[in-house]
């Protein structure tokens, strides 16, 4: 428990300055690194013909994102198919098969990184760099750019300008992802993670057998897979192997890497909304510069309001509550051990250590498991297929919710959908038109919100039903009964949430699983982004309404609690039946 508590405290200390830095980039404010990065960005703008001052409405922004991602999908697919060429291919890896190439390129462009292959045997170094590592940067930058545009729309400083996608893509890559990755990558190399172009090494084990040890540019891929909340490993066993994650220090580096930027997005949201409220209050009151400064100084006396912004504080609190509940259940479940082993006389004093690394233990394994599926990263430091039923239900549930911080800003955008739903429900209870961030929520916004929320469970449940109802789907299930059904649910929950982790055990490298999970990843990514940008575009055109005594305040602790209940109620109504058929039934059977 002490390990977990200290890990969380350190995160809360670290996320604030990172959030402030991301806020300055998103809001176009000055940062200490501008003298260097302005020149770098200027060169890129000139070569690419980008005019950062040209703003876009939400439709142009969404179209630019889709078109750019579409071109990269095509180029990446071609590289995977021809990777057998001798360039950066010391291990002689052949070209990737068609359906697997489709699944892989969709997976990495949608920031999912679901892997139906083992990286050390399925990809050349050329593909690892030009497809996998490159797309870890651009897919993450695309997601964060969409999140920043979404926040600008909600802040509503203009009626039709959410920013320039290409400028946002460049700035997020050069000012956030690249510098953070360089520093983090060097730390991983310091701890023993390989970074080279050598071929695989053959060694003699102490038992006298032969073992192949993978080499290659591991550290570069490893760090961006966490900072970009990507998750795909250089090796098939991901961060559970000493090659990718050799020490407790690398484990913490990777843990914090995947937590920092999603949390920073919430702080950015709170600060940008706070800025808009300050500007409106100043314009309305007619304060001069000195009075406005004094007013802001008084506001800053509240530490949490200054650091997170009031709206950001309530969203961060709601996400944090759900995360801590899930983490507690996962840690408790894994600490109980496996009663089937206790029945045959094996000690369970250490908890359930099956599939876990001794160097991490129960605490860091539970923390990593809950984090990677809450922040939709997908990397693993233990095998989720070997988790206890309730321990495995938590990562599955958090991917089904897809609002607990989430990766590349997804958690924030999805939680805002639930916030709109919450104010709508509260508005019905008191008999008045719901409002959020000073804008009225009307029919158009509610229809889009309902559509956005329902797409996610539809993808998970529809494809799961298809898998268990067809011969092609059933052939991939290698475990009988409840656990086999849990594997199917987990696979599609991971795909639709753009998470990428797997329960494993599925024979998923087939035409059926490659195509269906590819479609789940594609629609789970792009439909949500387009709808959310449409909602932001609709709200930014509306006039602000004045607050009065009956206004529901969405920047309070009580609203954070309401938000948690709304999320859990929706999850219970949507997912409880299938969870009862999978992990819950398995738990009851195991502990009967």
C-alpha cells in the first residue's frame, strides 16, 4: 500500500508543472523553450507550406486530421508489405500478410497498438522505426491536437476558430513528445534498455540450451509508446520483459510517462476555461489592468483552483475517484491469491503471482495494470490473462468506461460527454434548460452526445456477439467457459477504447480477428473525434448565459460525485450483463 500511495503522490506533484507547460503550448503563450522551438517549427512550416495563423472551423479541422491520418495509413501499409527488403533488416524478416498488415496499420495510426504479432519476429527494424515508432508520435500528436481543438471550442473565445490542425500537430510533436521522449529514452538506456541496430544475439543458457535475445532500437520505441499512450511493444511480451523494462526505476519511468500527458490535458482544460471566465468578468466589470491583476491574485490564493482551474478540478477529481476505486479492487483481488492453489496446499501469502514479475510484485503490477487501461496506453508489465477474475475485470471495465484520464486527451473528451449528460439529467430534475460552461445544452448537443456515448458500447457488444456467434470467431477462443468469454470481451473493449492491451490466449492472428478488431479500432477512434469536435463547434457558436441562483455549478466537488455516479450507472446498465457472464461468473465459480 505504501508503494502505491507514494507513487500516486509523486504523480500529483509531477503532473501540475507538465499541465502548466502543455497549457502554455495549447493557448499559444510564451514558454522558456520558445527561442529554440520557434526556429524548429518555422523550418517545418516553411518546408510543409503550413500557415499557422490560418484558423480552421471544426469541420476543416476534422477533415485535415482524417486526411493526414489516411495518407499515413496508406504509406505505412505499403512499408509493412515490402519490409522484406534488406534495408535495416539484419534478421531477415519477411513481408507482413495482408489482413495482419491492415490490422497493424489501423492499430498504430489510431493510437491503439493492438499487436497480433510479436515484434521481435514479425517486424524489420525499418518497420519498427518508419511505421511503429513514427506512428506512435503522429497518432499521439493527432489525438492531443483534437483534444486541444475541443478545449478551444468549449472555451469559446471565437465563434468558428478551433485552431490550425497542422500547426497543432507540429507544436505538440516538437515541444512535447520529442523533448520528453529524448530525456526519457536516455534514462531507459541508462537503466539497460537496448538501443542499437545489431542483429539478435544467440547465447548459451546455464541449462545448456540455446536462447535468442532480441536487439534493436528498443529504448526509442519504448519511451514514446508510454508518453504517447501507445502501448505497442518492441517485443511480444511487452514491458513484462527485462529487455523493455529491466528495473523498478524503468517501471516507474514508464508508469509516469503514460500518466503525465493525459492528466496534463485536464489541467489545460481547466486553465483555458478559467482564462475565458476571467476575460469575460473583466470585460463586464470594466476593470483596469491593475484591478484585474489584483483580482487574479486573490483567485490564486486557492491552490487547486490556480493549478487546475475550477472546471479542471472537478473533472480531475471524478477521474481520480474512479481510478482509485478500480486500483483498490485490483490490488485487493490480486492480494487474495488463487483459492484453487490454496486447496492443494500451496501458500498464497504473496497473493496471485502467476504471470507477474517478482521484481514488481503485486503492488506495482496492480498499479501498472490499472494505469495502462485507465490511461488507455495498452502496455503491460504482467500478463492480464493470468489476473484473478475480479483483478482482470477492472482493466476491462476501465476500457469500457474510457473516461478515466484516457490517452491522448480521450479521457477528458469522453468525460465531458458524461458531464453534458449529467447537467442534462440534473436540468430535468429541477425543470430548467441545462447549461455547461455558460452555454445552453439543447437538442442538437444532446443527440450528438448520446450518439458519441453509445458508439463505444455498441462496438464492443456487437463485435463480441459476432465473435461468439460465428465459427470463425469461436476458433480463436482457446479457453473454455467464462474465461474464454472474458478474453473476447477484453479484445474488443481494448480495440474500441484504442487501448491495445490483450488478455492473450486468443488465437487472434486470423482473417476474422484482424478485420473485426481493425474495424473496431477505426470507428472507435475517428467517429468519436468527429462527433466531439462537432459538439464543440456547436457550443462555441452559442451566446453565454448569465448565472443566477438556480444555475448548476459544474466546478464543485458535489458535481464531481454526480459525474462518478452517472458514469457508473451508465456502465452498469450497459455492461453489467456481459461482465456477469464473464469475470463475475468466473469469480463466483472459483470462490464457490
